[in-house]
């Protein structure tokens, strides 16, 4: 899973120093950057390093479709630590077990008790040995998990506890998630911004991951367009390798750069794209569930795996990148999305998730225009000659792929991000760099 990272020597050293310092007292590291900047990669490297040194780790990797799924992230983090949970006072233990769906639900779990229980678990575990609490994509934490986790970590005063958080944002100076900058931990909180990769690092990235060495002018153009963003550099590189993209220096890129993600999806069969849309809207997609909802056959799963859009392990589906999940959902038509939500509502057992699908099936998410109605297409003699592109890979506001918080739904930071990468006609390279 972990691949060698290029061009992140300084950032990885920063993470190492942070982990070392957090063996003395609770500390927070907020790794932040725009979509695709490489946050998860650095976060995973930190997690792997902590594990290799014998540190205990509790990790949550929320996905966009789970934001409305109460305590999903907390469950990922704690479900396996039965021992720590079992020594809690009865009331807290019961509240936590109900929250994690380990005990019969008699009434709604009392959030203050769940928060105290989580605090108790963290401090107890840290008495044994150093602990790393790691949250990727913190902007997608479901609200109850965010509430109780914030409550618990803001009250940490001592002990070897590192909070390693990756945060997708275009405004790294914005108030920290989980209100961390308003807690006792504020003084020990560090923000680690991920800058653009260097030209040389992008060259190594393409060689290492895609086994391509584009001619220098093409590479320079690719670098300008991706602005050193590894995700977009890889997507452009894939297009080059597949022959669906040609990059001529100085010419125009007629579509938002995010649209490049659509190329890979559009080359897939309709049934595979439908299967992917279903997988994207289900909180915890498995092959069986997605088959039932979308009617897809094995061939669709095989095709998506071959195209490196998803990865299937023990029947569980994971998108190879969150942006591909957003793009898969965005690529479906509103009526297809409604139909898939309806089928999901009748198939999925979890009451909370069923209710959400029912709501979207009834009202219809305010989705982006389907690709066919996108006004922006490759015009004559485009620098990027390719098939149709969707206008956006972002999930719609109010969709199940959008967090119910301002930062995740058209808030100022998101708009800034969209503008910063709108690689439109004749845009100079400087307009592609981050604000
Ligand atoms: N320094 C690097 N070296 C090699 N590959 C990298 C590096 N940084 C990122 N990548 C690759 O680029 C892609 C995007 O990286 P990653 O998923 O870490 O970005 P992200 O910032 O977490 O994105 P998102 O905001 O969507 O969560 C992944 O395929 C990852 O493997
Ligand atoms: Mg990520």
C-alpha cells in the first residue's frame, strides 16, 4: 500500500519530529492542503512510522459518503479496542457501546457520556505506551464523531498522545477543525502545509508510478497545468499514457482541470459507471451491496479495478482516491442518482442510512449538470484533445457526498479552490498556482 514518496523529505522529517515530541505531551499536527496535494500520503507515512516504532495507533479514514452516518469514524477507531472500553465506568461504557453499535440501542446515546468515555479510553491507552490518534479527511468526520472526539481531545492535558490530522482545505489559516485551536492543545498545535511538488519531483512521480518519461516541453506543460499537485499530475500523466490527452506547450486547456478525472470514467462501460455511482453513494460499499443496488455483474467490478478506480479487498470496495468517488457520483444523471438512492433505501439495513437515501430519492440531490449538458468542451484544436469531460468532480451541495458543514459545501474556501484550478482558455501558469 505505501509507496515511496517523492519530494516530501522536509514534510516527512516534520512529521517524525512531531511524533517524537508527542511522546512527552499531547500534541496536534494538522496536515493541510488542497484536494490531491498529497495529505493522505504524508499522513499514512506518519502512521506507518509510528506503528513501526511500536506506538499504538487508532485511525479513522472517513469518506464523503459517510458524513451522515452517525459515529462511523469513531467506530473505525475504537471498535477493536474492547479492552480499553471494558474498563470504563458502566454509564460511559454503555454510552460508547451503544454509539459504536456494540450494544442494544435503548435510547439515543448521551453524547457527553460518549465524549467522556472516549477521553477515558485515550488516557488509559496512553498510560500503557505512546498513542497516535490519526484522522484523515477530518472535514468528512460524521458530526457525532467530530463532536465527541473534539470533546475528548480538547481535554487532554498530559500523556504521550499525538493527534495526527489530515484536512482538505484551501485555507490552512482558517479555524482548525474540532475546535482544536480553542483548546488546551492550541499551544502545541502545528500546521503543516503541503506545498506544490517541484518539477523534478513530478518527473520522478510519473516515472515511478506510471513508468513514463514525457519529452521535456510536454512535461513542462503538464507541470504548469497540475501546478505541482500530485493527484492532477498523475491524472494528466494517465491521459498522456493512454493517448486520450495531448499537451502542447502554450496552447489552451479548454476545461476545468478537475474534468481530466472524468476521462478515465468515460472510457468505462455504462454498467461499470453505474456500479461506481452506486458504490460512491453507499457509506460502506461492499460488492454484494453494490451488486444489489446497481444490478452490476462481476465484469463491472473487474473493469473498474483494472482501470485503478477502485480496489476490492475481502468484498469491501474502496475508491483509489476520494476524488474518483466524487467524480463517479457527479457523472451519473440526476434521475439515475435518484433511482440508485431509492434502491439503496430498500436494500440497506442501517436505519439511519436508509433514511438518508430515502430523503435523497424523494427530493433529489442538487446535483451538478450531467456531462452531456456541460457547456465546456474541447473545442477545435484544443491543447487537450480528448473525449467529453464532466464539468465538475465535486459532489453537489446537499448530496450524500457533501458534509453538512459550511467548509464542505460551497463555503468560501471551496470556492477559492475551484477558482484556483480553473485551468481555462489561455490561463497563464501563474493563475494555476494556489492562492
Ligand atoms: N509525494 C508523493 N510521492 C508519490 N506519490 C504521491 C505523493 N503525493 C501524493 N502522491 C499520490 O498522489 C495521489 C494523491 O495523493 P493523496 O491521496 O495523498 O492526496 P490528498 O491530498 O490526500 O487528496 P484528497 O484531498 O483528495 O484527500 C495519490 O495517488 C498518491 O499516491
Ligand atoms: Mg486524502
